[in-house]
C-alpha cells in the first residue's frame, strides 16, 4: 500500500509476530498502491468506514524519505480485525504491497479484495497479465518472489468487488462499508424461557401496526401498559425478529432508571456507540440532541427505548421522524400514554391481559413445575386465575408463592386476595411482602431502593456487613419470584415490586423510615428532623448532581436507587450529624473532605469520576465491604497510610476509560484477608500500566475472582500464584506481554472461568490444566502461540464453552468427545486441516462456529449427530461442500455460511432430511450455483439471506413455500 516507505527487513519478508506494547488495535487495514488510488478509491473507502465509527489504518500521508515504519505497519496488520486489498494497475510494482499482502494471508483473517481496473485472473501472472511484467523487474530472492506469486494467486480466487474508474465509486464503497460493519453487530437478545403466547403477541403487533420493512417507511411505534403486563418482553421479541434485517440496532433498557443513574447525556453517547456512529464530543444534553439528529440523518436504524417515563427523554434520544433513514423502526415502551401522544406517536399497541389458557399454563409452570395443574388443585387454580385477572406478573408471583404448599395454605391465600385484589392489584404483591420475616423485608426494601441492576455478590457483601444473612434471605426472595438474576448476574426486580418497596419505605412513620434508611427526598429529611433527632440512622445516599422533577402521583421515582430530587450538597446540609451512613454513591465534585464524617460507618462506596492519585486519607476505610472507583484515570496508588486499610473489604473494582498510571499494588494488599473480588478493567481499549503482581498478592487466600482486563504490560504472574486456591474466575484478557504462566497455576483445582483471550505472546503449557476439573468456560482466542490444546482438556467434564479462534491450532484431538457438557465451540486456525469424526459425539453442543480455517476443506459426516445444535456458522474456510448429514440437524435454527467455496446447498434430497426448527439461512460470498429448499423439510424457515453469491443461477423452492429475503 505504501508509496514512500522503506522496509529493509529480510528483503521485505515481514513475519507474523505478536504486537508491540501500546499498539492500537484497528478494525480495518487497507492495503493499496498509493500512486493509483490514494486520492480516489482508498480515500473514499477510508472516509466511509471512519464515518461508521470504525478504526481504520491507512498510510494517508506519504512518508518522508528514509522513514522506516515496518513495525507500525506489521502491528497494524496483526491487530486489525479485517483486511482490505485494493488491486490496481500498478499494484504489483510495489514490494511493500506484496509483502503486506503476504502477511495478511498469514494472519488468517478476513481479506476483502477490490479489483480496481484489473481482473482477478491478472493476479495469476499469466502471459497477458499486467502484473507479470512488474514481477519481471523485481530483484528479490526467488523464494520471496514465489511467496508473493502464491499470495496473489490465492487471493485471486476470493470473492470480492469489481470496480472501474468510470464506475460509481461512492456507491460501491458504501456497499463494502456496510458489509464490513455487519461483522461487528450486536448479538440478539435472549427472551425468558417461561414466556407463554409470546409469538402470538408478536404476530398481532405486526399485523395491527407494522408495515413490511420493504415498504421503506420510517415507523415509530409505542407499547403501553401497566407494570407487569409484558411490554419489555414483547419489545425484546420484536427486536430479535427484525435484528438481522437492519444493520444498525440498539436496545436501550430501562431508560427511566438508567437515565437517572448516568444522566441523559451518557445515554445519548451510549446510543451513538451501539449504533456504530462516529460523533464529535459534546458536553450538554442539548448538544447531544443536535449531534444525534445529524448522525442519524438518512441512516436506517432499529432502536428500542424501554420504560420511558418523560417526554424529554424522547426529545433527547430520538431525532425527528422525517430525518431518519428509510426503513427505520423505533419502538418505545412506557406506562404513560401521555408520553407517547405528547411526542406525536400515534401508532400505539396497548398491552392486554393474558388469555386464560396462557395464564393457566404460566401459573402452573410456577406452582407445579409443569404446564397443567395437579388434579386436586384444578378448582383452586381457576379461582386464583380469576383473581389475577391475566396480569402476567401476578400470575407468576402467586404461582411461585404457592409452590409446594398444602391445599389449606392455598385456600387461606385465596381468601386473603379475595378481599383485596378487586380494589388494587398492587395488594397482590403486598401479600408476598407480608410473608417475609423482618430481615427479609429489610433486604427487599434495600433492593427496591438501592440494588436493582447491581451484581448480586455486591449486595450480599453489603447485607452481610449489615449483620444480615444475605444469601439465605436472597434465596427466600428468589423462591417467591420477588427478585431474579439476569444473564450477567445482576439483580432484577419487576416494576410493580420495585414501586411497592419504595411506597412501603415512604409510608412508614419517621422512626421506621429512619431505621430502614429509605429517605426519598429533601422534604422527607426535613420532616424527619423536625420530629426526631435520630437522623443518624439514615442508611444510604445515591447522590444527584442536577435537579430532577418531583415524584409522580403514583409514588414513582426517576430511577431505581435515586433518593434526592436536589443536588447532593443541599441534601447534606440538611443531614449534618449523620454518622451511620452505610451506602454512598457520589461523583468527584460532590464528595469532599467537608463530608468526611459521613464515611465512618460506610459499607459500600461507589465513586464516579475519581480524580485522586490515591484514596484520600479523610475517607474512612475501616468497615468498607465494597469499594468502586470509576474512571480513575489519575490513580497511581491505593492507600497512602497502612493504618487506614480496608481490612473488611470483600470487593474492589477500579475502571478507567482514559488510561491510568497505576503500575503496582502495595505489598500491604496482602492484609485484605477477606477480599473475594478484585477487578481492574480498562474500557475503550485503555489500559492500566501494571507489569507484575507482588508476591504478597498470593496471600489473598479468600480471592475468588481476579479481573485484570487490558493490562497490556502485564508480563509475569507470581511464582506462588497457584496458592490462590479459592480462585474461581480469572480474566487476563489482552495481557499482550504475558509470555508464560507459572507452574503453580495448575494447582488452581476449582477454577471455573479462564479467559486468556488476546494474550498473543503467551505459550500455554500442555500440562497447565492437569489438576483442574471444574472449568466451565475456557477462552484461548487470540493466543497466537497455541498450537495444540492442553493435554488435560478432556478432564474438563463440566466445560460448557471453549473458544480457540484466532489461534494456530494444528488439530482437534479425537478425545474431544469426552467434553459431554460442551455447549459452545468456536474454532479458528489457518493451520487446521480437519476436524475429528468424534465431534459428532458432543451431545450437548448448541453452537458451533468455524472461522478463519483456510486449510479446512471438509466437515465430518458425524456433524449430523449433533442433535442439540441450534447455530452452525462456517466462515472463511476452504470447505467446498457440506456433509449430507447436515439435513438431520433437527434442532438447528440458524445456518450461516460466508467466504467459502461451497457450490451447492441441498436441503431436499435424502429420506432423512428434516429440519423442523430451521428459521434462518445466511449465505455470503460463496461459490453457490444452486440452492434447493423444501417447505416440508424446513417448515419454520422465515429468512433466506443471500449476499454476493456471484455464481448463483438457480434457487429451487418447492411449491407452497416462499421465505422472506
């Protein structure tokens, strides 16, 4: 690509090595001949990709004579996710272009060729090739020239883009950019397993409100209903149905709560980032609104705004309808009809109650763990259903409350709700609350006011520090369906139950209010002070730095853990004398030494925008159980005074989005005998500068979770690291300088989660898993020096996920069949030539991804034995045909094939061909000439997506079947 470069290493023989310290990972690397296309096609493509928010490496400025930036280019190639090669008339004259192309192929990553005024056959150096003459003038070694010839020949068979100087360059670059962006889309959402009748609701929604997306109309639709009616569940299902059809998509959960926690400006930034839109910095909501409008102009998007409760949230997150790109779909869920109509949304879906048959099935699943009632309870079930009146949450909560109880208990509860349910459905929730003992009620109120959306372990640590049995009480609440855990182990509580808890906190007498600590606004604090001198019993403060609207008439607050509708310092002036505050979340500008008395009894501190180099000496750490410092870019140490150590600390979490000068842990960290979780996480590619851990680190005998993400300079672990025998979770993602694990590492017998992804220089010892038998997730992706799996991999009988993508794995052993619980397998290696037949014996496998296996030419017939397989993805391989047994995958839902020389897809032939659950097929850049599909064999197929299959001449769809494209 680079005119003006001087690469003098080994006759331009660049070899794939690990990246250097501090290198920026790029999304795309562009290889091109500068004098041909620098100012035209290459520049246009660079601008299109950059406008999408992608990081692109291109030698845009011509280097000065004598510059040698071989290392910069080499690492850009190695770190890029995808490569683009622009083959122009004079391309082969440049040894730099040829050397880069050779290295690109060696990485095994996706290469997108663009043939600019040349034909693919020119790359094969035939007699009449424009490239043959250029090669005749090169003076490099015969070995090097042969390497470059093979590189050109190999790439000539890739599916790519043909462009002529007279063609529409802008249009083709947009097509290329959109195709590349699709590879980094978000994953679909997961809808709860116990939903009943959901598909019917989605179908009704589509029939009544949505026009087909191919109509290209911009559609903004609202979903309104009371809490617990299933608005979010319906929105998630609709999102999943349309997700694959729209390139840019985002689901913004709980706008009301999230906006109050992070400010509307942060929501605007998050939305722009999830849509992969490049945007200029902005400081105010008003500026953010303007930026959103410009960035979304004429852009097709799928956006869901969940649980909106104010019109200004829509003003800040949605541009005018007429500015959006054709075919955009916006969905807004809310409890307030006025929010939708005031903003001009007229297409509104009103959530109704569940059908009796669906309510019965859902109720019985929770009350009996089966879809039908036990015979002796049939009459009682019908009576309960009539009282629940089809509200999904009521059905679910009461079913859980009655699980395993006697008939007499059922009758007593029925009598109780018979007296209160007609007046207010909220009282249904109150019954479950009343069944809790005092400690359980305390924790229920804590969740409602503080811990929704927080990690369960964090809350447990705080509750235990309060003298409560947090785990036991949690189990009681969970069994009663009052709380639940999401896929990220975060606490969730339904809106009804959250509001119930907050209302109970408000309605207590001041004495009760203070002993519970659920203070809700400045007026409440004032009332408490005038009636009592016991303000020292206030439990927690989640501070706001801006003025928010007052609570609504329904007792709702702008967010789940928001307790002051006034700036922090104004509230603090009213609370002087408070000495037993337990929970505190503040920003840097709010929390200063003048409020030091607040910290004496603190159990949990969450400090945003932390600007100190160390923890300030006036902050009392003595009783802390959880300490979180966010955006701690100035941090270079922890505590200055060893007399003020957080000896009771259970969790320490520190993040940076701007880099950090933090380099080492103090030796006194060994005194934190109760520390269970330690997380140092760099976001947006930023890093901590930790190079090694002190030997004293190995005295943290209670440590269960260690996260050192994006600590790129980390080069060694302590020799005694294996003495941390309580470790269950290790994440060393992107420790690019880590070369070896200590021998003691294999003593971590109870390890369940190990992430070494992106450890490019790490040599993984074959015996490293020798004593481990409890692993559930193992991630070696990006470990470029992994040539074979550890020899004890087959001892991991609990392993559920194995990721060996972007490695140099030579083979997969036959013994992989012993991984009976393996659910997800991701494989990618340019050295892999075959998969063992025993892979068909992985009876639990639901997801199989084969990526960047350039030498893999076939798949074993045993693939058809994977009875639970739901997703099969084959990308960038040499596979020419699929085994016929693929038609026996009865649970397969998605088949995705791209960048493979497969010539035919036949889902019709064979007596055993039957794929009753197949819903989507995606075929991109294949050699397919014929596709055969049968409605009888694939009755649920909804989507057939075809892109850049240039050889395709026939699609046979048997009568009566017409999938959407």
